[in-house]
C-alpha cells in the first residue's frame, strides 16, 4: 500500500520565507481590509472613482492592492517579481490582465503583448506557461452568434478568421519556443467556440509534447463529461490533451442569464457538487494520462492530487502535473508544494495600474465570496507574524 506523501500546508516558515517582516505587515493590512466586506467594497469603489477623476492614487495602489496581487505594470517589472519567486522553486505565469476596447486594433495589441510574454518566458526555466483569453483576441459577439447557430456576415467571417489567426500565432509561438500555453475558460454561451479553437490547436501542436491546455470550469454540471469526451477525441486523433480544471469564475452572471432567457442553469446545484467533480476531474486526468494544471486554492484538492501522484508512481517533478495559484494568494500551498519538489506556477497578472483595476475589483470580490478565503489568508499571516515575534 502506498504511503501518503508528507506534504503539509501548515509550515508557515516555508510559506512566508520570501516575505520580509515589513512585507508581512503590509499583507496583514491588505487581507484585514479584504476580510471586511464593507471596507473592501468602499476602498475599491473609491479607487475606481479616483482613476476616473484622474486623481493621483496610482502610487498608493502600487504600494497596496496592485503591488500585492500584480507582478508589475510591464513584462520587465513582472520578470523581476518572478525571479524572486524562483529563488524558492516557485514558477510564474505572466498574465496580461488589461481589458481592451474590443476593436481590431486592441485585439492586435493584446496578441502582440502576449506574444512578447512568451518570448520572455522562454528565456528562463521558471516561467513554463503563457496564457490567453480568446475574448482578448476577438469579438465575443461573433462567437456568441456562432454558438447559437446564427449565420455570420462576410465581415464577421473575416473578423473570426483574424481571431483564429491570433490564437494560432500564440500557440505556434509556444510550440516553437518550447513552452506551454493555457487557453482560459469564459462564459458558457460562447465557450463551445473557444473549446473548438483550442482543440484545433491541440491537434496541431500537441503531437510530440503537451503545449496547449484547455480550461474546464467544474462549477458547470457538464464539465466532467466534457473533459472525458475531449480525452476520447484526443486519443482517437492521436494528440495529447492538456487540461486545467478550475472551480469557475462567472457563477452569478451564468445563473442570471439562464433565468432571464429561460434555459437550464449550467451551474452545479451546490459547492459540494463542484468539489466532487473537481476532484473527479484531477483523478480522471492522472488515471488517463491527461497533462494537468491543478489550478486551485483548495488545500484538500491539492493534497488529493499529491496522493494520486504517489499512488500512480508519478514523480513530483513530472512535467505532466503542475499546480497553480494566483500571485499574492495561498502562499502556504504554493511554497510548501515547491519546497517538497512539486511543479508550481503562480498566475502573475500585470499591466498599467489604471487598466488592471477591473481585475483587482474581481479579485477583491472573489476573496470575499470564496468561503473563508480572505479569513484563511488573514489567519495564516497573523499566525506567521506571531511565530516570528516569538522566535525573536
């Protein structure tokens, strides 16, 4: 019988090894703020208003929320942040988090920026992935029409062809540069189109090694079935499937739209069903040779995957399995996994402060909506400060 791997997420000395006392105190203030819904909402609202009014709050944001959850304003700044993580065996994944204007020029700019992240990532051994959102590369209205079975105009056909060309450019670059790339999941009413694009890229570039990964939002009740079906197709067509299971990010929007338009709610009935399917998804990946990025802040799911790897004789350093968390969050998971030799990469958002505010607004909302997430973070930081004080 296999012995469970000795992985603990309670080793706070390892978890916060990269943080000075001053940085820890700053984290304490940030998560204390996020832990209070009223203060958090007020603070983010005031920051957004200040940027609209062009008030000089950029410096404050860089020293607080932005500085904690983002790698920097540019690729170069983010690379410096990634080097610091690399000292502790933690990788990085540059995530350009600017929401463009939704026109062809902005899609081209986003594509070029992400291409540059791939070029820079390939120069290191601690930035193994690139990432893109298809809606950053093309008009989602067109994808929505396609999924609904509506006929596209000639102009829309041409626009979608350009979207596909941008996706292809990035996936080919990742292949040629020797790194991997993640296609993020989006709303269910055009996700099928994103899936089809991503699987086309897998069929082309995932022959010798796994380059392109698709994302599966396990809070959708059909996600586990979609994952299983995609592996069947990959096996039939002779390419490697890359999967990034996540719990999901658009629940309220999905439910509201389903109710408004009168179709079946695509979201799981409760969190327990999501957790069940998430764990089933990582189990399916390990048992069926799917290359997996376990993107979660859930300690139980993370530990389950380490146990599955042990049972199936998969080394912590095996390229088929990666763990991922967001930059600035769940340091106890990321750093303890890395310390035990597992492949870990932090999603590192970056971009001009004022243009990353939509991302930071969502991050604050997610911290307060995920059951106990900000409370958990706050408690860990408080305990580490106490531990250091007692040691001193």
